[in-house]
C-alpha cells in the first residue's frame, strides 16, 4: 500500500495491516523532523511532491521490494505539507515470515525513496530563514 | 511546438511560477529543452545541471525526443524522507 497524505501518519493502522498470520516479523521505520542539523535549529519542515509521479515511483518501489524479498505486507506513506518537530514525514512498514527480510526491505525502501521519489523538503529555521534541501545541487 | 514544464521546490520559487512554456522545434530532445529552459529562466542556472527532466512522469535522458503535449517536469535533486 502506498499513500501520500497531508495528515499525521496513523502508524497503528499500518502496523495492524502488516501483522498478518504469515508474518513473524514486522519492521516499522519512521523518518521524523529533527530539531538540530549541525548548529542549525529547525522549527518545522514543509514537504512538496510531484504527486502523480511520486505515487508511481512509490508503487514501483513497493513492487520491487516484494520481488526482492518474501514480504507478507509492505506500506509506504509519505506526509506532505508542514511537519512539526518529532512528527513523522515518512513511514515504511514491512512484514515477513522471518526478521532479516523485513529489516532489509525496510532499509532498501527508505534509502531508494530518498534517491528517486520526487518529493522535496523545505527547512524552516529558528532564525526565520527557510531553504529548500536539494542534495548534490551544484553551488556556484 | 510549445512544451509546458512543471516546476517544483526551489525551481518554482526561483522562477516565481509553477509552469514555464518554452518553444521548441518538432522532434526536439530533452537536451534542447534544457538549453531553452536556461534561456527562458537564467535564474535556473545553478539548479538545472543537477536536475532531472521527467517526461510523462518518468525520468528521461537527454536523448529523449519530446512529443507535443507531453507532460514534462523539472525535477531538482529530491529530498523526501
């Protein structure tokens, strides 16, 4: 299941969907808004997506994970809009009969999501400044 | 042909609009689109080289040939998660 939402992510619902009889392990990964990056203090993050393409890319990631690992269930949910400190911007849930596959799949899903899915974050800082995060952008 | 390019994140803020129109010859490639984008919005210079172009919601290479009415987007380096 993949989903983009402007509301807080309901992790209980995701865990319930993954907790099926065939599963012996459920892994939940949450990416949450961190206060400090080095000396910069963050107030909140804003997420923007190219929504139809992001949904396609997420669905492709889910399908690929199910091909690579024998997953019982897999969910990827990304929140858009403003995400305050300590709240989750992304949730990945993978369940499998045994734990190695669920851990590996969840790790691969978040790493690949961060490389490929057209979603961007803007950091709002305590100084009043805001900036888009574009990793690898050529600085001039 | 006219190609409309969707802009996101810093690209959208730098240009000040969420869609740019550029005029290209029939059969133009993504590489030609990049040059036309830079001409239409020089402010994109710092971002364009590290951005991808998506055509019909898929990452495209510079050799991809554009069709009139294609859905095209400029994808700056992503930072989801």
